[in-house]
């Protein structure tokens, strides 16, 4: 009588089924990546680009650059 014997080994999966499963996973990943890119593009388009958070230039703004820029240089 064997109390701590190993379980029966699991059969090897069919190579054709394994290849089909990998192909399906790759297709799902590609679809998900494409959807993620599309969502990102939609968000950027909806926000109107930079969103107005850029810092104005010290040299070209209306009062900027005073003390930094000397026209005689």
C-alpha cells in the first residue's frame, strides 16, 4: 500500500492545440494594444493638445526677459 505516491502524470497537450491557443492570445493582445492606442489618441484629441499648461518664454512674452535680455549684446 502506497500512502504518499505521486499522482498520475498529466498528458502532454496536443501541439496543434497549443499553437492555436498561442495564436489566439497574440491576436487578443494585438487587439487590446490597438484599442489602448486608439483611446490615448482620442484623449489627446479631446484635450486639445497641450491643455494650456505650457510655460511662457522669458524672452518672448510681453513682460518677460526684463533683466535677462539685453538688446545691445
